[in-house]
């Protein structure tokens, strides 16, 4: 950021150091965006890269853009991404295993060729004239003022149109995510009335409270050992999928007694007689 | 006066429209309407004729332009009429004979429940034929040409419930199409050559045009004439056309429509004069048909078919004369007019005979009818004498002139043509005498038919006999009236031109020779059919007789060459189509299908896969850009 | 150091982003990679702005950001609604557009 007013075809050593250090960080961030398995990690890596880019904007004399990059991109857009990741959650799509045949090789080939061509193109281009932004930034009394004067004069129509675009995008997002209600929402009064109107005022007992099993299809046992229908949800009750386990524990107890009796060599006959 | 020309056509056209669109409510008056309108047309024609007689020879031609038909830059077709002496002759013949035959048909078709329709068709024919002869350009002539073809088709097939009539109508129509094709090609050639169709400019421009083109046009016109006038090689339809009602045979297939070819050739005389090769072909066609028709006429036992052969032969005379150039044009037309009288009379006589004989047509079952139908006998007999060229009657003058003109052609050609014409005259005498003897003389040979009804020959009603009598008058006196003082020659010469040629033999010699061959022909016929009784069942006959009974194998020839040839051609074309064309088409489709079957695997639906393609494409574009910059 | 190096960095980031788009199946990550590509472009724009000594490049970068924001809003909304109906955020699962 130093000495930009006198920018020539070479930048200062400080900027060079900054470029090489942060450039590596940016590339690593980009690579991890692509290669990280979890979308959250990708998003965070991308945010890092974007912050580095913000620094580079500042270094290139684009002060306004540098700040906007941090505030809008890193602060708003990336957080939006994180929100969506949270909404969508982890899916099979997160697997890095390729499913399309040859896709990875084609992508690698194309990417490599494209990158080489791009870099060769930049290398070939005669980019020696290097003016720096000194005069441009100071002409209107600063970078922000300079941009403002351009936006509101030369690019005013583009600016208006992007405004319209943003509105449209907002409306579009609302339309896309909006779910049509099929019936009127109940207000608080109706909800409370509905609740009192039922047979059971207090909350329903949890299933399997007094049972040995803690599953939804096993009714809780009342203190006298009989199962309580109320503890099983309506759907299962209607389907008749309730598992009655009230006798199961007694049978198990009996089997245990028999096994221990056999083991102890106790005669079973008297029991049978007793029966 | 010019305005009357359109009236000539308008009257029968109105009749056709009224009769054909009018429906059943006109059934009772239909024949009167048709006859009156035909007569009206005749009256108009006579008025125009008298007016024309009052003018000098050079300004007799009348022109009337009705409207511009196809007004396009560089392509002007008008509905315009031209009435000169040649057209006038035809107008009088068509409307005159036409009116007579309308009258005859009132009696002849009395018991036919579709009589109104018949008169509608007859009126349609008259209108079309009049358009044909008074059109002032070839395109309008073509309209009339097709119109008479249509009317002919409708009338031949009038008794369409008979399969033979339906087939005959179809055959006539199809064979005529070949000729019509020739006319349309000729018209196209004319347009490309002269840039117009009108008679005046076309015929004046023949002097500056190459002979090759004129020969082509001439040959195409000849093809058209062959189709309409039943000349070899398109002659086969005329015999079958006798399936139509007899008045139709008389009007269309004897007196008027079949002469349209002669009209066409005479009208286009300037073209033929400038194209000697085409003219030679015309003469050859005429000479061949002359003999062909005559030979066929000798062998037929069907009275109408014998007369049809005779018609073919007589038109052969006319075409021959027309092919001789200015020597013969006038005589072609003169023979045409006299032939119109006596042949119409003969056909009406034949119709009258059939009317009295329960529609029997086999001459071997007639015999001795002169006692039963005297009027028919006399009128038919006068027609007979006229056609064989009995001295003093119409045919004598007109045919004699043609034979003279043929000799006057000069050189070897002249001798050959003259001899052919003489031979034709002998054969004509033979077969006409045969018809006469078989029908009216000898013992009565008719027998009860299958249901036991014996025919009771009787004279026909007045409406039929009067036209026959009128036509008989024409047959007797027309030729003499035309020839004495060269009336007809002077009348037509301004239009067709005339030259006398240089006859190698004197006119008297020719006449004498004609008389001699006539006597020979009649004598042979008498020897064969007059002296001894005629067998009811035809004897097997010689090879030539049997061939002639089969129309000299014309249908067999057509069948073998055209039908079979066409079948083979289509079969091979179908084969080529199935293997080669379909092979190419199906092969293309199959290879495309196979290719797309492979290509569609690229469309796997995965967005990432498409993205790779886009990305690769971008890379290629960048590479290309860099490469172009490097170069 | 020559500021052209910023361009090289931009090219590198862009390529990495593009490769990510092609490789990853999670639609959200694909989106992030698109953002990465956009950012790389922005870096290039800013660098060009500095090279040519005028602010137009920065303006373009600014507009890119606005458009990117709009795009993210709509894109994420689409992802959410797709996920809601298909219970999947994989771009490969939505592969009905084939024969």
C-alpha cells in the first residue's frame, strides 16, 4: 500500500513480500475449497481466500472494493452460504468419490490446458505500461469519490439496472423458497381451545416409562402391570402395531429361574407337582 | 358486326350452362332449349357470313377482343376472336351440321331419360368447337381444343353404364392427351421463339425464323392434329368412339371435331410452308392413314365402325392435301366441308337403320332394308355416291381435286402420293359399296334376338329424316356449288393462299383414272357381296382381313409396345426406386440414426459433463485466439 | 515485483475454481467455486485498473460483486427448493434432461 502514487513498472519490496506470502495462502485456500470434504470447511477456506483477495485489492489501490469485499463478500455472502449448508446438511453429495466416468480426467485435462493457455496468454501480452492509480485516485479527492463520480455519471444506467437486478433477485428468492399455505393458520386462542377440548388435559405419558423396553411401540405399564394404551402414538395404535410386553418379563424371569435350577441341580419335579 | 362474334360462342355456352346446371325441371324442355340455341348460333353465323360476303376479299376478316386473359409483362394472352373466311367456313359447317344433328337427336334420343344432359353436352361441344375455330391465338385455340376433347369424352361415354362405352371414352381421352401434349409443347415453343401466340404475329414471323425450330413446332402441331383427327399413330381411339350415341358419331367423330387437326394444319400453313421436312411428315401421315382407314373399313361388319374407318381414311385425304402446302390447303378444306355433309348424312343414316333394327349394328344381320326405310335408303345412297366420288356429287369434286393436287406435287413424291390417293379412292369405292350392299340390298338376314323379338324395320320419325334429307342435299350439291367457277378457291385464297403446282398429267387424265378405279372398286364389291348371298356369320377370311378386323392390330401394337413397354419401364423404375433411391434414403436415415445413437450418449443429463464440454470449448477458443495472434 | 503476478494469481485461482465446478458434486460447493472464479476475475479487473491508471476496472469489479450477490441469492434459493423437493443437493441427481 505504500508508494502507490509513484507506482512504476515495479512495485515496492514490501508489496512483493506481501504478495508472495498471501498469494500462497490464497492458493491454498482455493485448493482447500475444492478439495475439502465437508461443505463447511470449503466455505471457511473460501472466506479465507476472499479476505486475502481483499488485502490484494487494497494493495492495488482499490480501497473501496477491498472494504466491500470484506463486508459484502466475506461478511454477507459467505455467511449466506454457511446458512444454506446448515439448512441442507450433510448429504451423499459431499463424497469426493467420482461417479461420472472419465469426468475427473477430463476436468483435470481441461483445467490444466486452460490454465497453461491463460498463463501463456498473460505472459505473451505486452503488459509493460504500468500507470498506477495515483492520478486517478486523487483526481476526485480519493478512491471512493472517484468511483462515485464514475458510477453516477458514466455508469449510471448500469447502476440502475443492477439495482433492478437486485430487487428481482430478492423477489425471485422469495418466490422460490416460499411455501403456499393450504389452510388458514390457527391463532393462539384456537390452539389453546383445541387442546382443552381433548380428553387428556396433561401431556400424554411417555412410552415405555414403566417397561423394560424404551421403544415407541411398547406401551408403558401402569403400576399394576397392565399396559397403557395412551402411551403409544395414535398411528401405531390404529395400525395395531403395539407390542405387548407385559408378560414377557414374567416369562424371562421364569426361564432364568429354570436355568439356575438346572445349574444348581435342583429337582424340578416338586415344582411341577406344585404346579 | 364484330360484337356478334362472341354471340356465336355465347349461345351454345349458355345452353350448356342452363342445361347442365338446370336440373330435372328442364327435362321436358331441355332438348328444345339446346336445339334453339344451336340454331341461334347458326343464324348468327349466317348473318356474319352475309355481312362478310358484302365486303372486299381483303377486309373480310373480323377481330374482336373480349378481354385480356393473362396480362403479364412479356406474356400477353387475350381472349380475342378472329373471324376470317377459313373460320367462317368452319363456323357455318359446325353450327349448320350441329343444328341438324340437334334436331335429329330429338328423335333419336327420345327414349333416353338423360336426354337433357345429352343436349347440354352437345351445346358444350358446339361452344368449345366454335372457340377452337374462331380463336385468334393458339392459347385460346388450346382452350377450345381441350373443350372439344372434354365434350368428346363425355359424349362417347354418355352411356356410361355400358363398360365398353366407359372404356372407349377413357381410351379416346387418353389418346387425345398425347396429341394435346404436342399442342401444348408447340405453343410453348412458339412462345419461346416468337414471344407471342397470336396467329397474326406468329405466322408473319415464320420468314425470319430458323427452319429447325419451325420443323419442331410443325411436328408438334402434327402430333396434336394426329391425336384429334385420329391419324396414324394416334388413330386407335376413333373406332371405339363409335360406342357413343350415333348423333355424336355423326357430329363429333365424323363431321366436325375430328377435322380440327386439318384446321390446325391449314391455319398454321405458314409454319409448314417454311418447314418442308415437317410438311413431308404430314403428307406421309396423311397417305398412310388414308390406306389404313380404308383397309380397316373394308373388314368391319359393324356399320358404324366401317364408317369410322372411312372417316379416318377421308381425313387422311385432307391431311395429305394439307401437307401438300398451298397446292392443297383449299382442297383440304373443301373436302372437309363436303365430307362433313356426306359423312354426317351417312352416320345419321346408319343411326336411322339402327333405330329401326333394335340397335343392331352388325351389317351381316341387315340386308334388303331399302324396302323398309326408303328415305334412309335414298339419303344414305346419295351420301354413298358422294363419298365414292360419283361424278357430279360433292365427293367427286373435292376428292378429285386432292388427287390432282397430289400429282401436282411433282417428282417421284407426286407420283407416289397420287397413286396412293387413287388406290384409296378404289378401296373407298369397295368398302362403301360393301356397306351399301350389305345393308340395303340382298335378302333380309335379321333374326329374332335371344328373347325372341324379331326386329321390325321401320322408317324413322320426321325429326330424324329431315336432317338426313338436308344433309343429302348438301352431299349432292355442295361440291358442285363450290367448284363451279372456283367459288371456294376464291373464297379461301386470301387466307390460305394457293398455287397450282405443275401437274405431270392433265386434270382430265386424273379424273378418268379416278373413274376407272371407282368402277373397279364397285365391281369387286358387287362380285363379292352383291352376286351371291352373304353369310350371316363372317367367314374366317384371309390374314389381311383378320388383321383389318382387329383394326390392323393397332391395339395389339399399342398394347405390346406402349402398355407392356410402360409396364417394363415402370417395373424397372420401381426396382431402381426400391434398391437405389430407397437404399440411399434409408441408408442415410440408418447411418444418421446410428450416428445419433452414438452421439446421444454424450447427452447424459449430467450438468457437470456439459460443463466440461463448455470449459474444453473455451480452452480451444483461447488456444485459437492465441494461435491467430501468434501467426 | 511486476504487478503482472497478480494476473497470474488470478488465472490460477480461476482455473482452480473451474476445476472445482467440474469435480464437485455438492451444489453448494459448486456455487462456492463459481464465486471463486468471479473473485479471480475481480482481482484481474482491479489489477488492470491499476495498470491502466483509471478506475473503470474497479467499477466493473464492483458491478461483478453486485451481480454475484444477486446470483448467490437466487442460486441458493434454487438449491434450497431443490433440496426440499428431492432431498439432495447433488448436481448429478438432477439429471432428467437426457434421452
